[in-house]
C-alpha cells in the first residue's frame, strides 16, 4: 500500500474527469457511483473491443460485433459523455481543454488515452503502410485484402511485426486466403524469432503452419523503408508488397508530455504503485498510458484492472484515505492463429490447441456482456443475436 493521502478541498459532489473511454477509462467510469460528478471525454462515439480486431481481416467479425456506444455505456453508469478530444490538461489548476475550445474543471482526473501507432522513424511507413490499431484500420485492411485476392494476378502482402498483433493478423489472413495461389505473404520482424517475449515453441509452431502455406518469415530483419510498391530491409533486400500491414508497436500520445505527465517524447506517464501520477497528486494514469514501476503487458484485461483500481483510489484520495497499490493478476494470454491454432501463454509456458479458440471467443462474449450488461429483454436479445451471428461466421470461415 502507498502512503496516506492528504484530504483535498473538494465540492460536496466532487468533479472527476476521465480522459479516454476504452477499456481502462470505461471501467473507471463504471466503477464510480453517482456520488461524484463524472464526465468522460473521448473523440470517438465507439467503445471498441480491440483484442479481436484481427478477426475483421477474415470477416469472422464485423465492425458492429466489436463496437458499443460510449454515450450509452457512460450514461448507463450515471455519468456524462462528451464526444470531444482533450488537447490540454492543467493539473495544477484542475482544468482541461478540448479541441472545440471548451474547458472543464476537475477535482480529480483519470487519464486513459491509450497509445498511438509507432513507426520508429521508418521512412514511408506512415504514408504507405496500413496500421492495425482500431476497428476502422481492420476494415480498411479487410477491403484491401479482398480486392487483392480477386483475379489471377500475383499479389504480395507484407506484415511488419511478428509480435502479438502481427501473428494474429497472419492467422486471419490464412483463415480466409490460404488457398489463394496468387497471394504471397511475408512476415518481417527485427527480432530473431516471432513472439520474442513468449515461449520459443510459439515461433516454431507458427513457422510450421507457415511452411504449409508458403508464408515467408523474415526474422532478424529490420525494415529500412516502406514504398508504395514494397518494403526495403536494412540488409538491402527488397520485398514486393501490394499491401503492407504495420503492427510494429505503439508509443505514448503527445498529450502526456504536453500535460507534464511525462517528461520525454513518446514516454508513458510515470505513476506510482497506486497509479497516481508521479508529478500531480490529483491525476491518475491507467491502461496503456501508464508507466508503472514494474511494466506490464499492454493488454485489455490489465487495462480493465487499472481502471477499477484507479476509480477506487480516486474515491480514497477525495476522502483523505490511504491509497491501495495496483497488483496485476496473473492472467494467461490467448493468442489466436486463425482457425489453425490457438496458444494459451503463461510466461514462458505454452499450450497449443485449435480447440482453445472456443475459450478465446468465450472471453470476448463474456467480457462484452460484463461491459454492457443486458438489463432488459431487448438488450438480452441483442446479446443473443451477436453471439449467434459471430458463431455462425466463425463456423463458415473455418
């Protein structure tokens, strides 16, 4: 546990601003009761289930499967949703500013802005590669893949990044297009193996699947440049590419530095073990944006946990009570490789089985229901409809 929090002067109904409304921010809002005046800010109308955006590439999921109305979810929690981007946070004055010029005062602020696409200065990557960071990105890639697969002309797809996102994207492309003889797929990563932070058995298993379908894996191969027609590696080798998918990682948004929450460009905002900013006592940073003393994987279930803990600590801070440390659960990861395989990863241990795909789908369905609980018959019908529709498309695409 952290040290005792000093009581701060606040109105009878404290004002709490939450910047960002995906997993971490939304869970924080849902964990705060009507005792507080809570306003949630986000420029997008949609909460998006990002762990499954790779399934858009094959059509196993559609945008509507992965999106929920942020306004409806926030209002269901008893709070106010403002569809606007926060462009400035003045923690000392307890005030934030949005892109439309409006200002909002707060007694406590929870920052859950996530991350932005990071191209690491690779020339042409911003212009000529498609990122895979949200639902719109997934749909754009799906449409491009569908267009390339038509006809008999030889086509080439390059996936940059052999981590979690890159491997899952590859699996979905193989789910849909592995029998298309006109399509060549390359996977490129600077590391010496795929999924370098996990068991080397995953690398071996994915390579074995790739060998069956002619996928070319280029590890220990950093990208030097991306052009409209290809990818140039630092070795000098050029890979032809009709579609380059960039899954190379993320970095911190500029807002964190502009607000003084971080001191360097692309730096996650440093927080203590309670998730409170190391620079401002009235600000908590959660989800991907938080730079914890002991870094954790940037995964949705951790974001949900940080949101819940931050909400509890805001309540404690406003009441002058001791803040509690955040302790992430030891939750194994489920890594889907299309309909070919699913990997259960716990540290350096791994279990592989195509039957685990049902477990990953169950996590998606159950957590979506927790985020948007069906409170009446129509809502329950919508949930059932989503389950049936997704199950049918998964069956047809296998």
